[in-house]
C-alpha cells in the first residue's frame, strides 16, 4: 500500500471463523515471500470446530513452526546472515470462544462497551526490556533498536504467544499490521471503531487516516463484528 512491494498479506474467512494478518519484515530479504508463505500455510490448515480452541491454536503453532523452519532454510540458501521473516496475528472465533495467536508486532484489538483493549503484546526489544528487565516505558522506547522484533516467523527465535477468551455480542475486533498503529494512536483507533457502524467503513477510515499521516509502512486492517 505504501512501499513499492506490499509485504503484508491477510486472511478473512468468516465462514470458518479465521482471520489473520502477516507483515513481511521489510528490512530483510523477501518480506513479501515470507508473509505470503505464512498465509498460505494457514490456508492449507484444516480447522476442526468440534475441538477446543486450545487444540486449534496448537495446530496453528505446529503449522507455523514448520513454516518457520522452511523460511530459515530458504534464507540460508542465500547467506547465513539472511533473514526471511514475517509477523503474524491470527484470530479464531468458534461459537463464543476466542483464540488469538501472534508473533511480532502485528496487533489484535477488541472494542467492548466503547473501550479499546489491545489483546496482543508487541514482541519488540522495548517490551522485552520492560517485561524482563524492569525498564520504564520512556527508557525502553529510547533504547537502541527499541522497535526491533524479538520473534517472528522465519526468525532464529520463534516464540509466539496465544490467548483464549470469550466473545460477547457487540464485540468488535481489529487486526492490523504496525503500519496503522505507528501513525494512528490507540485513542483514535478507538474513536473510529466506535463511530463507524459497519466493519468495512471502519477499516476504510482507519486506512485513510494512516495514508493521510504518510504511513511509511504497508498497512493492512481487518475489522470483525461479533453479533
């Protein structure tokens, strides 16, 4: 959307209860290939809605672990220093059961009762300093390589996270690559999601805002309403 090569890729399969955003690592080789590989792996996966969300998340982990190894092998064909990687955030909804799986800094948000909550934690150096070493937010954000990723699909360290929860009627979810939240703050994302009645107009307004702010990264946005 912004770069010459769009390194983002998405899945939106409401009939299967599956949505995902993958954002290729633009500072490295073939980010577009990495994100497309992640999405292709998820599309090839068979979702069984008769099993718990935890089991479905286990399946996603297994599939993306295999993709991780393939991307590492592909990168090593180029050089030992090459990284072909992608972030990913996946959302599953099965009945009123919610599953979120992520690696990197692509985000999942939930709007409930007018209030926005970030369901994911960015896997960045800054957040690792806060979580593991007790840095305050200001010092962590100003640290060297603060926005560098600490994990991704295709990275030597693949340590994704997951969470499970229950949905409620009226919940609205937003999945996005970091091209959005780098230029549109959370309070403004919340305002747009509250103001727009339909998911498509909400996603379009968020995209328009990010482009108006001269986003320097690709921007992918999915908005989902749980009725």
